[in-house]
C-alpha cells in the first residue's frame, strides 16, 4: 500500500480546504483525512481521479481479453488480418 505524507485531521480539512486544494494542484500528493485518529478518507485531485479511473478501465479490458484468450475465444493475428482485408475489400 502507498504511504501518505499528507495526513490531516478532519478539523484541518474544515479550516484549510482551499489550501488543500491548492496543494493538490501544485504537487498532486493526495491527503489522508483522519477522524478520531483513524483514516477516514482520501482526497485527491480531479486529474488523479480521472487517470486512476482510466487505468482501471484499461485493466478491465485487458482482463477480459486475457479471459477470452484463455478460453480460445480470440482470433489469431492472421485471422484478424484476414478479417480486416475482407472488410476493406467490401468497402471498395
């Protein structure tokens, strides 16, 4: 698991939200917010969130492709090229 340098209390978040937002924009390091001494939430920039979501989506696609490959549901490279050639010829 990733270690976090920015660990702040929820009361700090309440009184310094603008500063946290600026820090996220400048250095991108997420903040761990604690409540009663326990980690409660992580705050990250929108860019970090979007990048993470895109990575998760790509990993899901790769996983589905690997599952299909293991079940022999895919095409060989030669079969795929043949399908592409046939599709091009139909369009001409």
